[in-house]
C-alpha cells in the first residue's frame, strides 16, 4: 500500500465514529462512552456522556449531553439499573438529555429513587438542585414531570449540590459496592467538578471540561486505572477556549503526575479531530502510558 493510501485510510478511521450498537461484557467493570463530542452539531458525535458498567448492569451515569440518551438506548443499558447520575457541570452539552431520561423512565417501571449530584452555582449558573427544580417542578420548564420531584410518582429524583469552592477532594457517596468522590476544577467562570468512581478494586476519573488552573485533577486521579480527559482544544489554542479547556501537554502532565494506568481522550471537537498524531506527541512528552481516542459507544474493560 502506498504511503498516500495509508495516510488516507488513517484519516478515514480517525474521522469515522463508532456508531454501531455495542454492548460491554457481562462480567467485571467497564467504561462505556455514550457521547465523545462537544456542543457542535457538525462532528457527528453525541455530546458528553459516560456509563460505568458492573457485571452487566449500567450503574453510574456521568453527564448526559445532547444525543447521549440515544446512545444509552443503543448500549443496551436499562434505566432501572442506574444507581446515580453525576454531572460535571451544567453546560447544555453535558446536561441537555437529563429531562428526556426522566420522561423515558416512566415507561420502564422504575421504583427506586434516583440521586443526581452536581456542582453548586454562581451568578452565571444555577446549582444542580436549582437546575433540576427549574426543569421539573410545578413551575418548571417541564412541569408535567413535577411528580418526580414531589414524590407522587413511582420514584423520586433527588438532586444534591457538591461544593465547588476551594480545592479539596470531597467524598460524595459510599456504598458496599463503590465509592464516589469529586474535586472542583477550573472551567472558566462555570462551576465544575471532576469525578472519581472506585468500584471493585478499579477506579475511573472523569476530568469534565477544565483548564487545570486549580491544579486539582492530578490529586483526584492519583493511581486511577483510567483517566477520561477532555481533548477539546489543540496545543496552541489561546483566548477564551484556553480559559475553558486544557491542551494536550497539560493532559500529559496530569496523567504522568497522577500515574494513571491508561488515558482516554474524549469531548473531541472539530478543532482537534484530525490532529490525533500531534495530540499524542504532546502528551507523550510527559506520559508514556497507553492513550486512546474515544468514539461513541466504545467500551473499555478495566
């Protein structure tokens, strides 16, 4: 094969998302990408969303941007299996499908409460509790779903705020099966959290959108088996985008400092698609572990 055609094939593979239905294994812990894109509608990807599977059941949902509920359906996940929803922040590409999930649950017979954890608010964004209330309460945007807040339905949505002030790691939820913790991260003026889920001796960390000005993510990700980091900008980006997101070299430094087992790059936008080789080179200047680029519906066994 000529060098030209080899290069052409690589470009096609890089730009072709994995859309076919894909289910994770029935045993062990898996991370599945529901949405690997950002807020664009020209990247042919769902917006941010991730599932953690344990022994064939989808237990933890992290973010639910536009299109991610369709991927949830395609994954074979069941709403009734979900234990908790974690939101990194409340930008639309991380939260837009949440009311859709609540409505869809009406047809599933779910009968146990559904906790939702996310950041506190500020002058630009509501807190997670206020966000859910503004969507679902009797005066909300989807007031016909208010029974899921007031306890009149078969289960109750239970939103909770996690403080984004300071830089301390916070224990959020602990069960006999898993532990969930969070840490504030800098996403410009938007309140944001990174999340860590420890489950069955494995750990997954989700950076969410952040630029690392707080220098907190490495602390949360220390010795994690998998770090899901958002690759929203190329290396030389400046201005507003750099105030919101971290470039590849910063991702590499965090992964190396935290000694993570493997690195998965998601939230891939058009400005980074096609630049995988350059992105990898910048990361590998600091981090020598395995690096993969996320596509919708991919599964990763821990």
